[in-house]
């Protein structure tokens, strides 16, 4: 830190915009961190060229250019002698791959490229749809976010298109149109049963609200967008996400769009450096059908439910409303909450997802829960079915063996631990869903040992993590390490990714340990790759129980795997934070 740097709010507005752009791209803060503290720079070395370009351009931005360049150089400690010449800067922006990086990271807009110095703060615009047709227009260079709530619907159509104006320096405009179908007639008084299975009440599709989040990325690799995407999807919990101005070609979109939360997507690729958008949704909750697709135009049809596979058997005069939740016993409320979490349904809406996966798992759950022979024809056959057991354990529906339902489906508030000893032991029960946020003492070298064991009597599990500080450094506060431990109780649990993203955003852990994954490597590899940490290792579960994932970034520390067994890891860590 340079102690004589002025406060940010005392600087010229343009200087503040340059600082904000550099803070975002380098993941540092003014004035306490310099370019050497940038984890982004360690991961993407080409950023130093971009930073040099921004500093040089700041001098020519306006009449206060000398003030801009002097302060930016003092803050970042870039070194005036290392700044590129203006001639070299002109050569850089002629390179196609360099230009692509500028646009994809949201550093530049238009062509010829101009630095994106607009205000990063935006007001979320919430639209409650009241008419059958709604249209939203967004400019590709603006920082905009819309959240649209529809009235209850069964079907609708979303069309999205973008255009590029050569006369306006290749600026882009995106138009999103929403057309709602409100022509369906629903009969209120009828009862339906499943003709092909046991007597399970399965009501037909009913209109429900749909939440649509529209985010202007200004480059899908833009750090500001990546952070905002995590925060806003957690805040609004949208059914459909439309991301505009992705500025990426098809090969770039595929790994970036992979997500645990949204398992389905459509895209329109960008036109060279501009435009492009993605549409994301969860196929367990929504059915979307592609109607037409052109190079800059996408139209999809939304069906909330597929037609029910049921037959009408009676037309009673009245169907009683379900009792209010708080009038039910605690045990019944726990059963309801388990179904809501696992299958993405709502008791109050009185509607169940008709997807085949939901129907299959719900029937198995009912067989496991009830002892009535009208529903459960063979309990022993269920508990020996490998596919059923794998599903209920990996999703956190049940624990132990024979299986017992896990009635507490929430992760709850995390527990903060500040370690003071050079050696600590942290023990977690595999059947308890919890999150620990751990801060170690300052150190430069440590050894982490972890193992789990499965009790042979009931297959309960215990996980133990032991951090040992081998080189304490009391003078360096920067050597403190942040560790997040999540006991998942099944890595396919629907709420795991929400909890992971939320606490990663707030806590910024250097190391994440996920225990009780219950997921074999062929399934776990894709799940780990979607979590945003470039390096990971794992311990596979034993049968249906145990298992761990370790996720970290090699920029923060160097690791050396010392000992690995089927149920333990010993890792040496050299801190670089």
C-alpha cells in the first residue's frame, strides 16, 4: 500500500472510473492492493499488457490525462519504464486475439474499441407483467438487469434478437419479447388418478408464475458479470435466465454455460466480437422447445407442464383445499419440506412436477415412507435396487443402512472458526448437513490430513480434518488461510450449489473441502468442474457413503500430495497469499 494516495471519493470522476475498471479486472482494491496482489494476473498473465494499455490510454483520455496516469502508476506500482509505447498499443489492438480478450472481459465496447468506463452500479428493474405482450430493449454497452414476473401461465413464447449498427460504431441492441398464452380453460372440480401404477393422487398442470432474469454480461468472461450472475441468481431464484451480449463464439460457450443449477441451455453465437446470448433453465422445472433459430434471432416456446399421463375417473362436486401448513404436525411439515426441496415443488401451489424423473423418485420415496401395501408392494425389493439407493443417498434423501429419511434438508447458517493452535482437529458427522468457515493463523507452510470412516453397524460416517501449521508467521496477516468445509450429505443435493455459490461469494475461501459427497468419480468429475476452482482432488465413497472433494486455486498456494488411501489424504501446502 502507498500511504500517501488520496481517498477514492476525492479523485476526479474520470480517474475513479479508471480505478473501478482496474479493480474489477484485477480483483484488487484501491488503495490497499497493488498489481502484485492480483490473483487474476497470476492466472491470466496477458492482463499485464491490458493494464499497461489502460494506463497509457488514461493519459490521452482527456485534459486531465497526466493526473490519471501518475496516480494509476503510483497505485499499481506498474513502473513507468515498463509501460508500452503508444505505437506498441496501436499494434496490440490490431491483433484479433487481443481484441477478443478486451471485448469478452468487458474492457472495451464498440469498434474502433473504446474503454468501457461506464458506471458499474445498476438499479435492478423489476417488471410485473400485466399484458399478454411484453418487450424489453437493452443496449449492449449498458449495465442493465431486468427481472420479469409473469402472471400464472401454462404456456408462453420468448423471442430474443440482437442487431449491430455499423453507423453507431458497431453498437448492439437486444430485444427480448415475451408472449403469454392465457387461453387455457381449466376445470376446477375433477379428480384424476394414475392408471398405470398404485393409487397416488397426481393433479394436472396448473398455471404458475414464471420468473425471468435478463442480465447484460458485456462479455461472458467479464469479472463483474461473473460475480453479479452468482449474486442475482441467488437473490431472485429465476426459472429462466437470459444472458445478452456474451461476445463469445460457440466453442467458448460450452464449458462456460455448464452449471449444476441450470442443466439446459440454448445460445446464439456472437457476430465476430459483438452480440450473442444464452438462455438457461432447469429441465426438471420447465419445458422449453426451440421454435426457430437464426444467426441473431432465437424463439422458444415455454410449457410449464407436459400433458399429464392420467385418466379422469370421476367429477365430484367439490375438492377440499389442502390444510394450511402451520396447522399440520411438525412431522408432516418435515415430510412436506423434504419433498419441496428434493423435487422443486411447492405445497401451497398444490402442483407437482410431471417430469419422469420426479415421478420415478416420488414413487420410490412414497414406498420408502409408507408401510401401506396399497403403496408399497415390496419394501425389500426397493432397498436392494442399486439405482434407487444411489439416488436417495447422493441426493441426501436418506442416511444410514437400512435407509432412514433425512428430515433436515437445510444447510443453515455457517459456523465461523478462528484457529489459534498449530494443530486442530475438526470432526463432522456425515449425517448432519453443515458449513464451517475456518480462518487459520498466519503461516507460510502447513500440512492437512483428512480421512473418513464408515461404521459397519449402521453405515454412519465420520469425517476428520486436521490442519497442522508447520511454519507459523506471526508478523504476516496475509498468510492467514480461509477454508470452507461443507458437509453435503450427498453432493447431488438440490441446495448444495446455492449454498456453495453464496458462501464463496461472501467468504472468498482459498480452499474448499466438501465432505460426504456419496458420488463416484464418473459423476463427480463434471460436478466439480462447474464449481469455478481450476484444481481439485477427491476421495471416492465406500459404497454409498463417505467421499470428499478438495477444490483450490494454484495461485493461492502450492500443494504436494504426500499420502493417499481409499479413505484418507495427506497434503503439504506452501502458502502464496
